[in-house]
C-alpha cells in the first residue's frame, strides 16, 4: 500500500454502516465454521473413540488426497508399445494415419511387423509444418502461486514459503504484503514501478535485467499487470522501494526474494517466441511424427530460475522439405506401461484447493468456487500442516500421502463433509448476505440444522471401522503410566486430583483420589505405583493403605 493510496483512502472515508453487510457475512462465516468444526469433531471422536478432527475445509482437502491415493492404488497399468525409426538426421515415433498423434500400439505383433516393414527401406517426408507461437510473461505472484513455485523449485512446504515471505515483509521491509489472493497491481502503483526497478538496478544480481526495464521509454502496462477490478484487499506481491540488503537475508529468504524480484522484472519483458515444427515422415504406409521447437526470441525466459533437475534445452530439428528422401538407419520397438496419476505434492494440492470447482458438478456452485476455492491463500498452508499434525497425512519426499487414519476418516464421514460442494453452497449464501439478499439468521438457521444432521448421522453410523487408540495430550515416545489397572489391565495415569485408568473411555471406573477425608496421608505417584504392585498394606507416616480389587476402593488401617 503506497502513501498515495493511504491518502486517497482517507479522502474517501465512508461510514462504518456501509460495511455492515460485509460484517454480517464474515460473522456468519466464522460462527458457521466454529459450529460445524467443534460439533463434528466431538461427534466423530466420541463415536469412534479416537481423536478425529473434522472441518469444513480440512476434511474436503483430505478427501482430495485420499481419492487421489485410491486412484493410484486401484490403477492397473496397461502394456503398450511404440516404434521409433531413425532417419539419420532425426528420429520419429510411429503414429496413426488419421490424426498423426496417437503413438500407442497395443499389439506387440503389430509393433514387430512395423519394425520389420521399415528396416532398411527409404522414407519420404510427407509434410512439414512450422508455427510461430508467442507466450506472454507470467503474471505477478499472489501467495498461492509463489507457494507452488517454491515447492516445485526448492521443495519448500507452503508454510515455509509463507513464513519466509512474511519475514521479508515484516523484518526486512523488502516485499509487499504477502497474504494476498491477487496477481494484479492497482493503477496508483504505476508511478512506483520504475523506482522499484531502480532499486533492483543497484544490486549486482539484478542490474542487467533492471537496466533493460529502466531503458524502456514506456512500460508495457497491460490488463495482465494493472487491473483495479481484480484486487479485493491487497495487490500482487512485488519488491518494495527499499533497496534490498541481500547480504542480510538468510539462504531461504534469498531464494524467495529472488523469485519475487525476477517475476517483477519479467512482466515488462517481451513475449517468449518460438517456432514449433512438426515433421510427418512416411515409410511403407507407416507414418512417423517428429516434433521440436526452435527459440526465436527468449524474451522473459532470460530471467527464469532454473535448477539442475529441470528439463534441458531441446536440440532444434534439421531443415527438411516435403518430398525429401531418407534411408531408415534403424527401427526399434519400445515397451511401455500406462502410469497412474501422480501423488499430490504441496504445489498440486494448492492448485486443486484454489480450483476446487472442477470437482463439483453443479454449474452454479462451480462458478461460486471459482471465486473462493477451499480455504484462502492465507489459510491453505495451515490446513496442510494441520492434516499432517493430526496424523491424517504424511510427507514422503515432496509427496503428500494419506495415512490409514486419514483414509478411515474419509470412509466414515458423510458425503456433505468431504465434498467441496458444501463450501460452494456456503459461499453462495455468504455472498447473498454481503449483498443484502439473504437474512443472516436464515443462513445460521440452516447451519444449525446441518450441525444437527451431522451429529445425528454420526450417532447412527456403524462402528465397524476401528481407529487405533491414541494417547491424548501426551508427547509421543513418553509415558506417565504408574502401573497396570487391577480392574481391566489398562495403564494407570495421573491428573491433578486423582489417578485413573487409560481405558476410562471404554468403561473402566478405576479412580483413586490423591487426598481424601478417609486417609490422612496424600497418595503420591510413588505410593500409587507401590499400591498397584502390592497385595498387602503399605505403611505410610500416619496410616497404612491397601487397594482392594474386589471393592475397587482404598482400605485404610490407622
């Protein structure tokens, strides 16, 4: 936010009552999320005797991961073949004679015959096509996009990227407000663009590219860069007018700042222009496809951040003409298998959360989800971390894999809790409230009915699905058990006032109070541990105590 924008805001102050509808909409959203989350979590936790966190956004997000894993697990690979021919100057893959695109051959016999047909024969260039294509610069970053990019290039989690860009904003004052869902700038930012480039020009790392931008007589401002209608609260993430002190940044901060600075400069660079070449070569009534690209103008790609794992530049194709003849130097059959869909990583999951409408059939709700998706740019990282923390999802390299607990939860919750459609319906109602077309009490009334439905359905659900028991409120790997329960064999734990059995939720009634009017001495953890081991009275300073397994009570001898 610039000084001009702040002054303009003060000059155009509006009465608070103008925002009452937005307040009502936000209040309904907050209360509805709370009501559904707390009641659904309690209902399923009690029903299945395991801590099961349920929420309007986190549960549909978990369902995306579980459904994708199910597709992978159920995928049956199919064998197919491709035939590659070598024409000395270039190679081609055998394709169908109609579309010149399908290369999969299901029959090995057919593939073998093609190889035999073309070996040692002459091939003729059937057609050559060249198409010049232009790719505009990418748009500026919003939070979700930079989280995706950092995950792809550096393996950063969404939370790590958010924390890093937040540090650049708060600590170093190097970038603008990060928790934005806009990839556009407002028109009052236009006078600030060249001054920002000047600050970048003052650094060795960005001088070359920044000087190009500064050398432009007029910046190529388009609707892809500046569009007031595409900004709700905050504009896209860009560098500030403060000269960056790169030496003061951590390694992670340098990487994130580098992405933001390069992207800022890229939007003013020319299009990436390349020639797409397609050659169709015919031999013995078999057709072979060869494709390649030739860069004509690198444009904005000069600023791309490349890593070692990224694709290397492809070699340009040789110049050939229709009718040219080439001897087939060799031909070979390649056996391949169809592959399952890829597991979600944070980049692809963030994309699915942002575009959750593609998982909904209802066109009205699909349109509504275009505006919101699952969660917001500011909350999506926390949702992913929450799924991991509660044990529904685990990281495997860059991939996010559902655990057994996560799969079981999705199998027991009702469709309304695991579908993005519920969010779509909420957003439709909340939008109506913000425009004055719906009474907030009507919306909240429907939420209360929905909560009653969830709790009722959870109560009626079969408990054939068993969740592993978990210790609650204790760190994994540590136990405070004082001994075995004499009633059920469970473990005895301590709270502030008494000792109890870990199987209390299964009906065990073991309870021993630390202090009581019946015995003058306090029962310490050490005393309790010894009482559980001994069948005789235990001598204390003012009395002797014994736990009676028959009555479940402490016997006192003074």
